[in-house]
């Protein structure tokens, strides 16, 4: 089962007045990379989130956004700095005496001064919230992977068709190979007759030339190896693991074989078939760049 490297997934989880939202966007990449944007309060669990994502995504870049919002009453406490309030009171009394201003110093005057009273939110316990965060991440991952699998199935259909086309072209090349040698033998015989004219044909020289050409133009090994690479590509389509890199390597090897075939055969028809194979291989290579 092939998986595309591209996809999107979203997940939400709510518990005890907090809602965690996770969005994951996967893109093509040669290796595995996870880049997260998350609130400062969730920084301590960043590595846990990355490991969770990488356990499900073997290849590709994943950009993740994590948000948290309060959807219930916030737990907070009022902090009173009594020492600071006392210092303010003393300073105000001293000021009254120094400048001769009368009046009562009331509590409302003191609590309005900076720093005397402040709202202090209780710190979040990340170990307590982690199961909720994990649930949101896993939901986003599930949706992401579903999209990658759906796209992978579409790509697999196209890749299967192109590998089948290359296999058919390779059959035609194998069928053409013996004809190339026979045609060369006929041309060589005609050329030798022209040189010898009325004399008898030098069969020894003719046989040596024909054997040399047959040896140099033998492409049996290359066509067999090409078939082997094609069989391995078919096997990759049914594999459950990430096979993008292996397919990329197989395509490189197929390119090498078809280049050798075209060079050794020295035949217009085989060259034409080789060009068709290379065209299909290029389309395969482009598609494989999207495979995990």
C-alpha cells in the first residue's frame, strides 16, 4: 500500500475547560522532518509530539500547528503584596506630614497602586494535560494518514500502468534483438559480395565479423535485469512500508539498463523503443517523488 507524502489532518480534544487544536500539513521531502508551532506553555512536550508524529510518518516534512484555548472558567488566584502596601501607606503618611495635606488614606487608595494586588493564574500541569494533547495529535495524524493513503492509491494506479507499459516495451526489445543480428549478417554478406564481386565469399571472415557483432550487440543480460527491476517495482506497490527511496533507486537502475541497451543494439527500432522507455521512466521518477 503506497502512501503519498502530501496531506492534511486536523484534530481537537477538550477536557476540564481546555480545548487543544492540532493541524498537520505534510509536504514532499527527501527525509523525515517535523516543524511545530505551539504556545510557550506547550514547549516542554514538543519532543513528545514530534516523536508521536514521526512514529506514523516515515518520510516527508510535516508542519504542525498546536493551539490551546480556555472554554470554561479559568483557575486563578489574587496575590496581595502586603509589604508593598505597607510601604505605600508609610510613604503617603510621610508625604502628608511634609506638605501638610490632611485626609484619610483609605484602602481603595492602596489597592489601586501598582503591584499591591495582582491576578495570578495557576500553572498548568502538563503531565495532567498530556493525554488530552495526545488525543488531539493522534486524531490529526489519523486524518492526515487517511488523506496520504487515498492519494497513494491514486498514484499507485498510475505507477502500475507505467511499469506495465515499460514491461511491454522490454518484450518488444527482446523480440527485436535477434532480428538485429540477422539484418546485420545480411548487410555484411552483401558488403562482402560487393568487395569480392565474382570471387567466392570468404566464409571464415564473414563468420568472424558476424560473431563479433552478435557478441557486442547482445543485450540479453540488460533486458533480464530490466525485467528484474520491474518485478521489484511491482512488489513495492504492495508493500506496507515506506518504499519511495527504493522505487527511486530502481528507476535509476532501469535508466542505466535502457541506456546500455540503446548503445549496444545499434538499431533504429530498438533506439525508438528505448526512447519510449526513458519517457515512461521520467514520468515514473516524477511521480515517485510524491511517495513516502
